[in-house]
């Protein structure tokens, strides 16, 4: 059954929303050449976009592709300024509507959630399944292979059609989704929201059909806790079948693990043990390398902020040494 949205297509395309979306989009981008060019005739450009949306003549443009190297090499696709402005306008109206539907333990790209909340929840679940470390706690950890590139447009549009009764809003989202193939582009603000809408189908199935009690998802990574190893072994094939048949997704075969909490679980950049967590080795090396390359007070303080979330006294000393050495 379709669920009527709180806001309409008119709310998305209104001049008030487009202007507010521009102000949010502009943060941190004022020195970008393409942004400055758009801003020279800002109101003319916003009015032109508004007219296209009112007349249902809007067509999403193409993308500029480039690579970034963070934890791994990622292929980013950037839309033009006009289209990214629209992404913000869509997001401003639809995010609060969809976010109400999401489960509490989905943590990626959500206000009030994020990495550190997910890490805190991990620790809480660890205590519960291990009965405060009096029993063996098991964790099944999985990662979806090539997640954004594997999101199926037909399946996504079907999911959206079940939630969106307004045809104009649905067709606008369809326009954005079909502007890129395969999957969704890394780089679109709308991709973050649509990815959560897509995976919410899996989240709801995990919680209400499999009735998994201790489950955390962050983007395409998820963990399931249990004191029963056999239970986790049993549900893994069911998870694979659901993801494959309903969402056309595949678990990364090299990133499926079933380990005890005591042995350490690598999740969201930290290795989590029963009573403490330490930074992943690759993350630690990258942190020290970045301090060496950019020995500024801002870089140093940001990494100290990261390290306070784990057991890292020795690493904080190493980071401080690198900072004073290379400053």
C-alpha cells in the first residue's frame, strides 16, 4: 500500500526550498569555479530551474568522474551545480519523511547517528550477548560487494512506488536515478538517501521476519550478534538469498566473518574486543602519515578527537611525537 508523503512535489520545487537548498549546498564550496559561475546569475539560474520543474521539462545532466583515495580507491561521479542544487532540494524535503521509517540501528548518513553512535551500540550489544563478558559472544560481520554500483534501478523504483503516491515526485526521483548507470553514483547527496531507502527493505526483513535482535548496519556493512554460533551459521544462507533475490546484491565473499568478541571484530575502522577497542592497523598508519604530511593544529586536534573513542594511549603519544617532529 502506498504511503502518502507529508510533503508534496510543490514543496520540493518551490523557490523557497530551492533557495534554502542553495545556501546549504554552498557551504565549503564558495571557492569552486563552477559554483562561482552559477552564483554570478544565481536568481536567474534558480528561476530557470524552477520553471523547468514546474513545466516537467527538467532533465538531469551528465557526470564528471574522478578517483579519490581514502581507505580505498573510490570512483566519484560529480553532477553539475544545477543538478546538485536539485539534489539538496529533494533531500531537504524527503529525508525527514523517509528517516522516520528507518530502524534505529541503521547509522549511515542520518542525523543524530553516524560512526561513533554505531560504535557505541556495538559495545552495548557486545555486553548484552556476552552477559557482561561472562559468556562467549559471537559476531557475524558482512559487507555488500560493490554496493552502490549494484543497486538495481527497477527494484529501487518499485520500493519508491510503494512509498510515494505523488506521481510528480516519483517521476523526479526516477529522472535522477536513471541519470546514472549502473547503480547509483558515489557523490550524489540523493544517493545517500536512496541507498538507505533501498537497504531499509533488508533492515525491516532482518528485524521483523528473521527477528534478529542485535543487528547494526552502517551503509553496506552490517553485524549480527548472538551467543549462539549455530544460529548465525543458519541465518547466513537466508541473508544471501534475500539480498540476491529481492535486492540483486551479493555479499563480498572475502568480507564475511564469524568470530568471537574476544578474538576482535574489525568494524568501522576499529578492532572491537570484549572490553576495549583499538584502531585498525591500516587506519593507524594512515593517521600518522597524514600528520606527517599536514602537521597543522587542525589536523592534529581532529585525530585526537578520533582517538578518544578507543583505547589509544600509546597511539596518542605517537601522534603527538609526529606532530611536534614535523611541525
